[in-house]
C-alpha cells in the first residue's frame, strides 16, 4: 500500500509540475505581447499625439520636410538669457525633450499638438517636425545643454501653413477691384502707381488685408497683364503673373492696363512677384 501511495504522490507532483509549465508558457506569451505592444506604442508616439481634432488628411511628413528644406526662409533663432537658463536647469522635466517640445507648442505658440517626428540624423541638436490642429507645420531645432544639467531647449523654429489637401501653403482668397472701389488709402496709393509711365508691381498692407497692384507701361495700348496664381506661404504672398501683348485687332476689353487685387491675408513677410515668359502677340 505504501508503494501505491508513493506512486500516486509522484504522479500528482508530475501533473502539478506540468500544469505549472503550461501556466508559465501562457504567462510568457502574455509578457511578450505586452512588451511588443509597449515597443510599438513608443515607436508610434512620435508620429501621433492623441486623436482630437486631427488634420484631414493626415500630414505627409516627407513632403512637409521637403518644403522646409527647399525654402530660403530658415525661420527664427530663439535666444535665452543666463537668468532664464539658470531657472530652466532646475526643472527636472526639462531633461525630457518631449515635455519641452509639448510645452513650447502649447505655451509659447498657443497651439494644440497633433504629430511630431524627429527628422534629423543626429540626436543633439535635433530637428523635430511638428503639426498642430490649426494646420500649421513647424520645423523646430532642439538642443541638449549638457553643461546646464542636461536640459533640452527649443533654439530655432520655422513655420508653414497647410491647406486642406496637406500642401505647405494655402490659396489666399482674393478679388479684383477697380481703383475707385478700393478703400481711400488704397485708392490714393494705386492712383500714384497708375500715373507712373513704366510697368509697376507693388503691394500695400492695410489692416489684415494685402493689396497688390500690377500695371503695364503707359506707352503701349496693347500690353496687358494677367494673374496666373495667388498663394500664401510662411506669411508671404506669392503672385505669378503674365505680361502679354494683345493684337490691335483684338477686343480691347481683353486688355488689362492694370490689376488691383484685394487679398484676405496679411503678408507680414511681403509679396514676391514672378513674371512668366512674355506671350507673343
């Protein structure tokens, strides 16, 4: 009987051990899945921050970066005083570049973050591409100051605006005016330009609008100007236009001696004029 009892105990121990192995395997699978999900979350964290008010469609980071790289406007440099740096180094959160980035977007820029992505090959300094809920895109430079307790700071920034298709500019709403239809200050300005004998391209900011004036020479009654495209980018309006010569036998109503545009955009960085190849008569 003792022998039977011993065999029974041995079998019970083997069964318990086997069940333990099965449980361990299942727990191991759960742990591995958990770790994989954590890694995936960390990798995706730079791509998207929350889902509230997303851009439509999702921003194309590669195209945004290409647009930033191709512009001559490199944005603005951010400087800090010795007193500011001394205060910043005492904040433990400033050692986390993500927290510094999020605070800069929300506090300094007053924006709500949608996505961010490190786009530079080097870690320090690094460039971070950011999009916000109001369809702004920023290319930020961040530096880690090892001599200041290893804190991060935003040291440079550039900005672009995206339209609803994700392009890094937007078509500025505009309308053509007769000079007499313009506000008094604009009318006076435009009449002075119209009196000039040579061809002119100029602009005037008035309030939150920009007025653009183009004219032909006064010596020709067959020269005309035509607008091809109007768009805004980085606080600047771009005007593409064409000068052409209308045949004397053509309808004189086709001739634009001048064009006055009222654009619903404050071009704080000015207006760039691009004239295409003059069309043959």
